[in-house]
C-alpha cells in the first residue's frame, strides 16, 4: 500500500476507483507545507516541542479565527475554538464525553457512513431522519421531536453533504438551531465542506451564526482544504461546551492533540499559503466535477440519474428503483471500475452509488464512467 498511504491508489489500467474520497497527489501542497514547516521550525522557543496548550496554542487559534472570519464572512472568536486532530477525532471525542452507551443520537438519512461507525463504536443508538433536495427535512425532525424520544445529540453534514452533495438551506439551518435550543440537544454540525463549494457558489452561513443558546458544536478540518496527514481540525462552540471537552482526562494527560501540526498550519495560514491553496483546490474540484457530470450525461443508461452538488467531493448516482448498487459493484470490479454502494449510508439507498471526483484527472474520469456505464448495462441485461 505504499509507504505512507492509507491504501493503494490504483492507476486507471488497474481500476478507476471512484470510492476514494481523498485529495489527489497533485492537490497535496508539499512545497508549501515544507516552506511553512521550515519557517515554524526556525523559531527559537523549545517549548514548541512541549506538551501543548489544551485548546491549541493561542497564535494558532487566532490565525484560524482570522482565516475563518475572512472565508465565512462572519466574525469568529478564537476563544470559541478548540483544536483537534481532525473531524473524526473531534466527533469521537464529542461522542465519548456527551453520550453514553444506549443514548439516542439523530442523524440524516443518508449520513456519512463512517460517522455511523463511530456511533457504533460507542454503542450509541443512532436514528436517521430523512432528507430531501434541500438537505435534512427539519419539519419531519420537528414532528419526531414532538413525539419523542428527544436525542442527546444530532449529527448533520450541512454543506455539500456526503454522499448526496446537498446543502442545507439557510431557513433550515435557522430552524435546526432553534429546535436544538428548544429541545436542549447538542447539534454537531460537520462543516468539513463549508469552505469547498465551487467557485461562484456561496453556501449559507455556517451553523455557529444561528446558535443563540450555546447548543451547537461545529466541526472543521484542514484535511480536505490542506492535507489529511497533518491531522489538524477544530471544534467551534460555546465556552461552556468546549470546557467540558478541555477538562477531559485525555487532554489533561496529553495536552494539545497535535501541537506540531498546529504550528505548521499556523504558519501556512500566516504566510498566505492557505488562501492561495484553497482557491486552487476549489477550482480543481469544480473542473473535475464538470468532467464527471459531462461523462455521466454522455454515458449513463436511460433511467439512471445523478445529483448536482454545490461543492465537495462527491456525486450520488441513482439506479432505477429495485436495482442494487451492491450487486452492480460485482459486475463493475472486473471491468476495472469501483464505487461506494449507497447501502452503507442508509438502508433506503440500496439503488444508489457514490462517486468521488477528487482523485482522478479528466481522462481517467471519462474512462471510468465509460466502464461504469458498460457495467450498468451488463447488470441490467441480467435482471
């Protein structure tokens, strides 16, 4: 699997693997990270190598807050940020501190499949609330809350949702925040794609702007906007909620979760490198999506449809009712194309498949969709 990767990335001659939701190697800014790291390590204070500030050292949080304020268009308070080792670590820490085994947590239907894995790790009883084209159906959520039970927590991906690509409207964000306040459950907003809408598309404001009761914890990450291996992210929330996290035994023992990573990212921001890299990343993702969409329009058999995202990494393809993406995958793999079947996101999505457009260039994407279309035709002919 190579020296560093989580798993092997096949060439198109081996397989066009649309399952991979990672930045392409060409999107990883090695030279810029090297520059930022060199500047940081040229500093003279040896305490940079000490157990770190539990919230993340102040200069890091100030740099992140300044960057987010500019990008969000809303003032971000560095005192309402706690540095994490990425969204996955942040969500797991929240689950460990605010939930116990058997607690009920709501999430969208569908939802990010590995968030479900984390809930299962903590023996949490997660229940899914349906979505429509505008994101989570907050009216259905309200009815469920009225009937009970009220969850301890709700998890929602608000912008360029994984796997649908849908973005929760401003009106629904406001109502979701109001329901969180009224029913006193913690709302965990996974905002990993908030900064990754395509150029020219401005998403609704981030969830903290709707938080009037201090019930929202927003997760952010540098994995998709900079580099995954840095393992750097943040939780944004009220001082009261963040204090419960900061006071936990894990952080009391270890200090900050990743001080070296925080330092490199701080310099990456301060040198203006992140603004430059993020603009390039958004353009690259938009171009790759356009290539994928054009190929889907050209090659997909009649009766198959796909959703149009506002950003992020993913496109959701839907097969005709009653057909199985999991069974299709068995036909697709010998044709050297792979994808993620929708059943892992929700039981109701058996005829859906998620395609990631971040990893491959235009020619590979086109070839991959041709193979996928051939697989669909062969699968449907055998029904």
